[in-house]
C-alpha cells in the first residue's frame, strides 16, 4: 500500500494507488459481480478499511464468521440480510454485522451497491452454510426468496 | 451504542441512534466548529469509526499522536495538513495520518468538511505542539499561513 498521505478519488469510488481486485478467488464461494479495494491496511492500525462494490443484480457471498463488520453504504441501492432480517439500504446507512450472523449484500437490479467495510486486520475465515443451516435459514419464506447461493 | 444491525441516515450525515457530540471538551485544545459522531465502537472490533464535521471556516486541533488515522472525506471541501504538506481535499479522497505526524483539518470558508476517521480503539492521547515545535513547523511560510492555533 502506498504511503502517500492523500490519495485523491480519480473516478467515482476509484482511487490513485488503489487496485481494483476480485472480491474472492473465482469458484471459492458463490458471489456475482463484486469488486474489492483495500483502502487502508497499515502496520499500526488494528483494522482494515475496504471498499466493495456490487454491480446491479450482483451479490456478495452468504456467509458468517466470528469477526464483525462495520459498514457504511457509499453508493447506489440494495438490500442486506443480517441474521434473520432483510433491510433496504442507501448511501450513508450504517450496517453492523455481529459475530456469527449470516449476512449477504445484494445490489438492486438497476443500481450498484457500494460500501465501506471495517474489519479487524486479524480475523477468522468466513464459513459457508451447510445444507442444514441453509434449510433452517430458508424456513423463513422472505429469506428463502432473498438469498443467492 | 445501539446494537441495531441497520441504522439509516436520517438527515445528511446524521443517523438514528447516533449522538452529535462535541469534538472535544471546550477549552481543552484549540478548535472551532467541529462535531463528532461515533458510528461504530463495538467490543469485538479493534478500531472505532467516527464521523467528524467541521463547519465552514472551522478547524480541528493542530496535534499529533502515536496512533494513526485512516480518513475518508465524505462531504464538502477543505484543506488538510499532514506532516509538512498541505493538501486540498474533496469527497472520497483518502487521507492517512501516520504516527507522530502533525495534522489539522480546515474546512473551506464556504463549505463544511465532513470525514470518516478510523482509529485503534486503544490509543494514546493527542499532543499539542510546544512553542518550539510550532515555530519549527511555521518556518515554512505556507504552513505558517495555514495553521490555526
């Protein structure tokens, strides 16, 4: 990561010296049309700040982990599953994903969904739902209609 | 802090369940027209995320500390001193304040300057410049003209 004190935004949510990365390794987990940019990952800082952008119609992975997410929506529109509830989200809304809550970010069909996400630099790996866990989640018809797997 | 998974933005950069606080105790250090909102301060997260807003013509304290700041500008316009350089900043620009760098955020005369700031939850207290340190900083006429003390 560049040590430049100021990295200006160049284009919408694209920055000098910040690489646009794949969300995850293709095939590692189910997701669709998501980019990842690591904005801050510094030795003295205990958290990282990343910017994710889900293209219209895309979604992140349905997953959970012990580490928490602290999210600020920055762009577009979409819906978020946290635990057992689905929420509409828009710019500057705050989303807290607590430990071991199932979560998934889904962009609107006609708008992207971009968000900042703060996480501990040292953290556990995400878990995917087992078929039993997925069946339990999808016992709620609203969640069954929402989740992308 | 509320445990609600989603806290919507209510008005511009104001949120449900987020209190608008003083930047610092009045008289504790020189500053002008700055508010502070703590967006995320959670037991399992090693960093806090705060939103500061400097009103037009206002400024944060000229200070330094061992802990770093990771900043994303969210609103308005202004200038930032980091170390020995002054930078213009606008929404979505990224600012990194490294350990022990003198820094100050100054809003434009006709626009506020709002920014997210990530810091370690456990951190040292800010230091104000001694008269000697201030004189050394102000040996640069651009910095002398910029700093508010």
